[in-house]
């Protein structure tokens, strides 16, 4: 049924279940309407009980159970007034069904959990060490000629006069002992320790001084280019 049928007031009341039978002139239209209504009822798809229960649950809390069921059956059952309300009822049923299905789908979806952002370590500011100026060093060769010595060592202000001193190396059968050391630029006092006990000044040193304890120390002055002779 796609068209609405219009009737006079007495016939409309009769179709609604009240009033007297329609006039003879309207009986043909009433019979045609009833035949179309019967065909419409046969073409209706039965509503699933699950949809019925879902709609009833959605209406819970608003009206009494009897009134809610009356509302629901008014939507799904055809009326003898017009076809248009039935079409509207079908649209409402489809909307309610889609709404319930959407809510059920959303309930099963796991919402993404925000991941914490890893903390980025803050690096300390770079430490600028003060420039360190190393004293300039010059290689100086120390040598003592003593064929009778069994061992010779060197001690001086450059090593804190530490004993047994810095050993010298004997060079062949000539009896010459020598060692080469890096010394900073400046004045240095020193001497040789022969056979572990005898303090011997360097006879080739440019200067000699009294150490105040009865010994003589040799003195050299080292410049940027080597030993400075007076």
C-alpha cells in the first residue's frame, strides 16, 4: 500500500472500531482498503524477539511495563488509519536497531591507551677545563767517565734527590756511563752516586755549588735549545 485512503467521518470511526457501519456508497472503498490491509500484513517481516527485547530495554525507566509494551506494539502493528504511520514506524524500528547494534559494537572495542613519553635525560653543560700549559722539556745527556765503577746513578733537584737515583748505562770497555733525561727549562742541581755510596759531582758541568752540608753539587741551566754554558 503506497497511497493513503481518505474516508468520511462515520466511515473513519467504523474503521477505528467505533461508530455505525459505513454508508453503502463507501462500502466498496472500505472493502478495498481491508483487502489491501490484509495483503500488507502478510507482506510484513516478523520482528525478531531480540529487537523487541532491545527496544524494551531502551525504554526501561521511562514508563510502566504495560505502557511501554503498548507503545512498542503501536509502532510495529498496522493501523486502519493511514499507511504513512506504518512507514514511519518501520523507520523508527530500523533506527533503534542500528543504534543498539552500534552501542554493542562500541562496547567490544578496546580504546587505545596513551603511552607515556619516555623522559629525555638532560645532559649537563660541558665542562671547560682551563688550559694546562706543560713546561717545555729539553733532552739532556748526563755522562760520567769512571772505569772502576760497578754502578752509577743520578740524583738531583729534578727527581727530588731520591735515592738510589736514576741508573746510568755503561758504554763498552771505555768506562763511560750515561743517561739521557727530559728536563724542564730552568736551573737544576745534581750529582752522581757511584757504587751506591760515593757522591761525585759532574766534572763536565759548567758550574759547581756548595750544598751547605759538606757536599758539592753540579749546576746546569737548561734553555729552550739545550744546556746554557756560562
